[in-house]
């Protein structure tokens, strides 16, 4: 079974998904970050493919991507790093990026490389569902790769039902109409949105992302979904002083315990 599906089968709540940008702070940090997060009990890891023109990312993740590209990160280097780390951990791994990166690499070659390297799923925010369903779904099914589509507070019920139909793994619930890292705290309006989605009884589990940065927001998100995704706050922690292992340990403890 796909590792993402196995995770959600085995664990129903308080799932912690941590995002980081591959190649940040240093080119060779991908493996130690993944192993460090896994050792601290993180459930799922989302690896950002650094890109020069991200659409949904705020300044923190954009900045980490610029550093990673300057460090020399490429998709081939990243796939090699994932192949190496996959020999040492079975934690589910998701790649997040933009479809132009996939097209430049070659769609079939990219999907096959993901499978060979040990990636379990993809998040491609700018991939239209129509394009996925009619041109690329067959690759995901053949290779047993997950795909997570995004919903926001503005997404119609009709589109949410379609997202649930096409998603394999988990639905990415964007908490607000904003870029990553743009705000902290969860408003009453966001809670109403979370409750509305709960009442739809979707088949896929859901993780809430954007604006989740501490124990309070993580715990609140977990009240309304199976877990949450944290990115910008972790990137900021990686950019701080100290040893990488200690920064990871302290960050996960802050999220889990407060």
C-alpha cells in the first residue's frame, strides 16, 4: 500500500506534516532534515522543489527557494538525495512544486523518477484538475503515486466534491485566501469553513495548511481535520542559529507540546 494511505489508515488524528525546501539552508541538508524530522516523530514530510517563480508561497518560502537554487539544487540532485534517504526511513514523502518544473523535466520521466526515488505523492497547486484527469491520472494510477489537490474557503461545494473524487492521499485545506506564512492564529471565519468541510463527509482525509505555526494553531487545526501542515515557521527555524539536529528537535517539540 502507498505509504500515505497506510499512514492515514493507521493514524486518524494529530498528523503532523512538515514542509521544507530542498537544498536549504545548505545543498546537502535534505537527508539530515528528513531523518531528523522522522526521528522526532513527524508523520509526513513535504519536500519543496525550489522554483524561481512560485505562485502560492510567501516571502519566507520564496527566500528559501532562492537560497536553494543559488546553492545549486536541481531536480536530479534532489532525486538522488531522496533515493539515498529512502534506504534509511519509510516515512511518507511528498514532493511539492509547480507544474512547469514537471513539464521541463518531461512529465512521464518526472513521474517515473518520483516512483523510482521513493516519493509517495505530489502537490502541484497549478495543475488543473481537468488536465490531471484527462492526461496524467493514468501515470499516477500505474505508479501508485498520490495526488493532493487544494481547497480554500472560497472553493465551491461542487469543486470540493470533484477535488475529493480526484485526490488520492489527502486533501490540502488552505486555511485562508492568502500566501504561505502570511498570518498566524485561526479566526472564527476559518473555523466555520473547517466545520462546513467536515459536514460534507468527504472520502479523503484532510490536512490544514497556511498559517499553522505553533502548538495552538496546530491543535486547533487538528480539531477540525486529521492534521496540519507547517512550512514557513519551520523554514524560519532552520534559518536560525545552532546545530541542525537541535533546531529540528526544538521545533517539533514546540509544535507537539508547546
